């Protein structure tokens, strides 16, 4: 391996490591949702916060805190409801009172309805999961992660 190739490999590895440490939340794509027109179905996404991090729940303890929120593109399905994980109430040194948070591995389930006139066939809809990850000492800027979901309307 020559010097130029070695430097390229090292830089690529460094960028990968920085990217890994700068994203405390990972989201696995949901399994394909098969749904019949006029029916409802549920898709679940699995998320994981790195050890040492937490995020506010979907109903944070304070109005100024950024909630965990999953939104979806409007078509071809309709969102009938989103179920978030049960929060934990934790006390942190930086907060005056306990906070409603999620941490570790958790699932978010979305109930979808396929309108009677929905087009048959495959489609991809995109969700956006907004969150703010924090440690016991600091909070990172809020982020939004895109979540693709493959659907098959029958």
C-alpha cells in the first residue's frame, strides 16, 4: 500500500469515527408494511440511544424542552396515531425537577390507514424523527433523522 492510499484509508476511518460519535441516536428501518385498501396497519421503528445519552420523551416535563416527535409524509397512507415508548422519570444535576426521558433501545409504533382509493402496489413513505440527545452534563443541538418505510398497498 502506498502512502497516498494509506492516508486515504486513515482519513476515511477518521471521518467514519467522527460520524459515529456525532450521532448518538440510530434508527433501524421498519419492516415492510403490507396493508389492504380501506384497512389499518401498524409499522414499528426501532431506535437506540448510545449509552450515557437520553432524549426528552414525547411529553417533556417542561414546555421549553424539545419533545421526541415522529412525523410522516402524507400520502399514500393516512397516519391514524403514533405510540411512543413509556418514559422514565429521571433526576439530573442540571435540572431543578425530574425529567421525562427515554434512553437505550425503544420502539415507536405508527398506526396507518390505507384510504379506499389508495393506489395498489409498493411505495416508500418517509418519516422524520426529531429529538434532542443529552448527557448528564450537556445537551446536543436538536436533530432530525429520516426514517424510510416501504409499504405494499393491496
